């Protein structure tokens, strides 16, 4: 973990929100608009939701608004006509937006599509709030090396990693015995395998505790999300994979824990509202106000914990195995999962096929060596091709 404490803080702070139209992006904007004068918005980006992006841009007046999908350019351009906001489209334009000088960048794009824009934020030495966990899964070692090289600061936004970050003693990291990641278990925690065979996309995206984008909701339902988070934790914190545990905690009150050699377990608690971990990253190293509902301990009667079931949720096992295998395996796992989740959301495969496709892609793919970001893209494309062919078969 690289933390460069920027003691002298310029006000207002220049911020860029990558993936501003998504769940994390909208929550970030909600916080910014509560103290509008404290920020200058440099850039906002989306994939193809030009209408929502234009509406945000008219309110926040960024220098630049960008859609990744060129087909949405015209709609965005027309919607922002008469403003001085520069409009662009395409993946390179998203990277250009992420390269505008900013003190703080929210990496809120979903999937490996967020890798290059997140790297662009890192390369200008900004403080980067990382929601886009797939960036660390597909290129963790390379991304962490870029952070070091450019003196950037990466702050976790995932609620679990924010929790760990808040209770992790970096000066005594060798005194940490375990990281305990909590998992809600998702909407099918108590379902049988037979029942899960016929899960629909609508059922899978209806998370019991969190309101999130479609992809992470499906990942939570398969528990691949927790697997991706084990990989993310491995890169963020100096603790080996064997000492990163997962425990199912259906109430999502404890967001994760760190156990020390004296037996003390430190936890961070809160209501399931992403504005708390986003505020922690946005305000860091200070705490800022966030409007999340406060916990009422008199009403919390039951905090329970269970062992994850790796038979019904094999994605968690696959992610751990990919991390243990190292090399290209996590990149292949991530790419195959993205393709399979899309296939499921589009009704082309069943829910349980997601993990099957990932497992078969990991077995069939060539595990090329990964030495640089170009290699990551090559492995990612290779794995997507295999996963797509498996879905089409
Ligand atoms: N949601 C949560 O509570 C939560 C919690 C922890 C971690 N995370 C992580 O945060 C990330 C974002 O999640 P989310 O739930 O906010 O996702 P989301 O609601 O689906 O939003 C994704 C954002 O990324 C944009 N986007 C999608 N594909 C893109 C592409 N190819 N190129 C550029 N931009 C693209 C979307 O634009 P359009 O609107 O135009 O599609 C949208 O702005 C994920 O990595 C997720 O795992 C989310």
C-alpha cells in the first residue's frame, strides 16, 4: 500500500469521476454536491448513458465529459450544446479525461475497461479512490508498481477494503495474523444448487443489502465478488493469501476485520451505504460527513457468521486458485467472468454456468507470461475469446 500524505491541501480540490453515471459514480457526486464549493470537477465519464452524463455535466460543469462508446457521442454533444464543456468519445478519450490534472480521481468504471483510465489517474500522481476492483485483479502487480513509480496514493473504496484500511496498522503489519473479509452471501445464500439452476437475471441483481450496478450484483450472487476481493486485498495489504479469510455475515454490519497476534480483532461497522467508504477515500486523511443511516445497536439483535460454501459457490474457490497460481490466471479469471456475467444477464447462459465458463476458460487458456500492460490486454482478449466461444457452443 502506498500512501503519500499530501499535507498541504489546495481548496477547492480538483476531482475527476470515472464512471460517474454508475452506482459508485452517483454516490460520489451526491457527496460532492453536499459541499459543492470545495470541489472543481475536471472530468466526468460514462460508457453510453449520454443523457445521465449530460445532466450531471450541466450541474457540475466539468471541463470535459466523455462517453466511451462512440455511438453515444452525438447525443452527448447535442445535450451539452451551448456549454463550454468539451465533449469527446471513445476509450482513448476516457483516458484523456482521466489524464486531466486532478487532485483526486474516483476509479468507478466497471470491469477491465477501467484499467487504462485508472492507470492514467495514477500516472499523474493523484489520490485515486479505487472502486474498480477488476483493475487490481487483472493487473495487480503492475498497477501497484505504477503507483510507487508515480508517487500516487491508492485508497480502497470497496467497503470491505475501506474497513480493513481503517483498522490496519501499517507500522506493525507483521503483527497482523489474519484479514477477515466479510461477505453478505448474496441473494442465494440459503438456496440449493437445484434451485440456483433456474435463477433469473432479475433475481440475481436484487441484492439483499446493497444497491449496486448489475455486474457486481451478479458477482455478489455467485460470490465471485468475494473472490475478486481476496485478490484485491492481497495487492492492497501486506498479508499472504493464506491469511486472508472469508466469512459470511448476512447482515452486512461488520464490513471486515483485522486480527492481530495478541488475539485482538479490530473491525469497522456501519450501515450498508457506499457513501461511507467513498467519503473515507474522498476526505482522507480527514473524516468528512456522510449521510449514511446511523447504526442503532438497540435494534441490531442478531449478528451471525457462517463458513462460505465452496460447493454451491465455486467462484470463490476459482478466484483463490487463480491467485495461488499467479501469472496470467487472475487476468483470465476476470475476463472470463466478465464475459460469462454478460452472457447470463443477456439470457444466453444459466446462473450456474458463470462459474463453469470461468473454470473451463482457465483450463483452456494459454497462460502467457505477463510482463507489462500490453500483455494484460493480450491475455484479457485471449480469455474473452475462449469464454465467448464456450458460451456460443
Ligand atoms: N456499486 C457498488 O456499491 C460497489 C461497491 C464496491 C465496489 N464497486 C465496484 O465499483 C465499480 C463500479 O461499480 P458500479 O456498481 O458503480 O457499476 P455500474 O453502476 O454498472 O456503473 C459503471 C460505470 O462505468 C461506466 N462504464 C461501463 N462500461 C464502461 C466502459 N467499457 N468504458 C468506460 N466506462 C464504462 C458506466 O457507464 P454507463 O452508465 O454509460 O453504462 C458507469 O458509469 C465496479 O468495479 C464494482 O465492482 C461497486
